[in-house]
C-alpha cells in the first residue's frame, strides 16, 4: 500500500471513518511489523482512556494483557519516562539475559510471537498522554536506522491525527475500552457489578439474553432461569468482594466457575472473574466489575475445538499454561511447543507441570480426558 494511503487511513481512523484495527494493520504491513498499538493513558491514575491495535495480534492476547500481564510489563515505565521527542527501543534497556528470565517475555510476549518494541509519546495533552508502539516479532531484527525516516513520518501523522481526536476523548472514556475489546469475541461476555446489574454486554451476550435460557435480563440485572443457577451466580459475585476495600479485595478469589442448568438439559458454564481498575489499567471501567464469560459445552466436543480462554477459565490456568495445555492435548511435546513459541524448553516444562497439578492428573494421556470433560476447578 502506498505511503499516502496509509497516512490517510490514520486520519480516517481518528475521525471515526475507518476502524483503527484496519488503519494500524496497514501501518504494520508498511513497516514489516508484528503489530502496532496506539493508546492513551490518564496521567493521574495510569488508567487507559483509549487503546487499539492492528496486525498479527488477537483479541485474546489483548484481554490476557489487561487481565494478567500489564502489571509486570517492564516496557511501560521505560516508555513513560522517555521524552516526547525521543523513541524508546526496548533492546537498549532489556538485554537477552533479562528477557530469558522475564516472566512477561517468556510467558506472554514471546509465545505470542513478539520480541522488540519501539515506542514514542505522541501527545501530552492536559491529563492524557498518547503513545504509539511498533512491535516486531521473535526472530526479527529490531527497528533500526533504515526505518527511522518512515517512523518519524508516521509519528508526525499519528500526532496530528490524535490532536483531532483529543476533543472526542470522552467517546472512549469509562466503558469504551471494554466495548471494543469484548466485541471481538465469539463468546457471550458481560460486565456486571456486585449486585448483578449489567454495565455492558457484547453482541453474543445480547443474543443469549434475549433467549432467556440459561440467563436473561430483568430490569437491567443478569438473571438465571433456575433457582439453582441464580443462587450460584449470586454466591459467585458475592465471593469476589467487588465492593470491598483494597486489603479485603486482595484476599478475595479472582475468579469463580459455575455450572448453569438449562431447560433442555444442556451444560452451560459461567466463568466469573473480578476486573478492578487498579489491576487492569481501567480497561473495563472506573469501578470494580465482574467479567462473566458464558460457554455452551455443545461447542466443545473434540480436541480440535480446545480454546485457551475457556481452558484457562475452567481450570484456573494462566494464559501461558492454557496455551501449553491446548498444544499437549493436540499431541505436541514440550520441545515442539518451545520451538513454535520461542520460549525456553524449561519454561514450557514448568508450565506443563503446573497444568498437570491444576488439572489433578499425573500422566499426559489423562490430560486430554480431563480437558474434554471440562470439570470445574473451584
């Protein structure tokens, strides 16, 4: 794609005429990147007011980042401390020795194909700072002198586009991040408070609520069609202590998994997890909420249908452990998984040991059987 068309796409996205994912995907292709991310951060509380990405990165990777990994990302502080007129190149600060020992890199970024990032601050407007990050994959070279000219041109256009976007900032406040992120999933997902009041539902959840089985909506509240399901949901929400003080909330469980009966005997699972603004960068709103993920087990009948999100929620696995479990169930061994992901073999073996412990099996042959059954690990 011609440079001018890519630049025009940036302005079109900022004005709402083009999806940001499309515009950023074009930028990624132009520079030979794994993906591009743009984000706005509230300077006072560190919470996101805007974020989008494009390129070879999934919605689940973004969800995993906000729920699990943003707090251990060593690049954030480096980027925020870099002056506006400079670029932060991660490999200038984090060498291969550090990366080999980093949980963030070994469990998250490298298995997803990532490695190097070059980021810069675009704007520092009132209470919000806007950034762009260019990411290259594992096995690629960092961005260097040959790309600097194009990078500076892109920075100029991103900066001017975000100047136009600043007056629309309220469009992305509060639940705007959740709306964009959860809308990309094929699972019904909702954000509710401790009383079950619905603050957001994606398109799949909207369809399920209209059916009323196993869940529905009554006067803005999430309800279950059976008394058993209603009690299980209420107990799960209460156990998360969403309205508790910070100290009490830290002692509360982060997730609960429950089974919801249906009128026709299907097996529906609900995964209820706490998402708090201080640990999720405010990506799900400015108040503590519960993320409810609903799953119909009819869509899960063969090992080819394993989904790392559902495996992680059902068994309490980390995203990295869930990806390992999915690949082992498909017949891969630790060396093959390490080769595919770029992680160390020792790291993969440790993750597999954690999977075996959490699924309460001792042999890999038993792992597939347990995964297929999807028993709930409370």
